[in-house]
C-alpha cells in the first residue's frame, strides 16, 4: 500500500531525476519497469545495480534495445541529460556532481560501501545533495542493506521515495532494510511503479 507523502515532497511533475538501486534480482525487476517508460519521459534516470567488479557490464546491451529512452553507461564528468538513462559501470561508484552548466556524473574508486562498488548509498546521497526536492529515489530487490541510508538522505532533502513491496521482491532484504531505516513515501509492487514514475515526470495524479 502507498504510504502518505511527507509535506515537503515535491508535487508531481517537479522531479528532474530519479535514482534507482537494485541488487539480487534487479535486472529482472528493471526489465519489467524501465521498458514501460515513454520516449518523452522527462526526468533523467541514474541506476546502480550491484555487478561483479571484474566483468564487463552488459546492462546497456540488454536495455538499449528494449527502452524508448537513450541508454548509457555512465562516464566521468558526463553532463546529465533529461530523459536519458545512465547505468553505473562495474567497480566504480556513481555520483552526481554539478558544474557551471548543471548536474554531471562523477565516477570514483573509493572503498566499497556494504561490500559494493558501485554503491547505491553513494549515488543516492550525492544526488540528494544536488537535486534536493527535485529527486525521486527508488529501491528494488536485493540481498543487503545498501541504499537504505541513501533513501533516507533523499527524503531528508525533500525528495520522494519509493520502495518495492518486500514480499514481491525476489530477495526481500534490501527493501526490508529500507523500510526499517525510516519512513518512505510509497511501498508498491513493481507493476504499480510505472504510474508513479510517469506522474513524477509529467505532473499527472498519483
């Protein structure tokens, strides 16, 4: 069931970026979610999936043919374009930074967080600092607690938070940890998430 949105959350249509984190079972979950987004979807999407650090990522190859949005593997100092989808590369933390022209991507090889690099917490916390109330944070299936504190950082800065219902996740540990860490705005199964994404982007009712 949806949780009530907190008073400082942005109204629909004011989200400029959405950060998404997933681990075990995440590729299947994203395969049900990302292809539903239309080609005119406005927010940028920044995604961390826990990957083996010593292997080339196939996420762009998997999702580019299936998504209406442009799909990229994130590169250091790359400007963040509206309506584009960026995946964190293996063995690098993905962060959001800002230069004189607007938000940019940054890559780091700082120590793993929750044994993970890329870390969901690192992305969420840095994006919250840059986007504030114009950010949506989404946490999906996974086998550790990465992302729970980052999601709370999104909420503290006025962003909107969404967690997959634990009993619908392939692995419930990650969404359950997010709910244990503090309040979130929406707790939904995957099939109900596209409507929330589209409302965040186009101003429709949730």
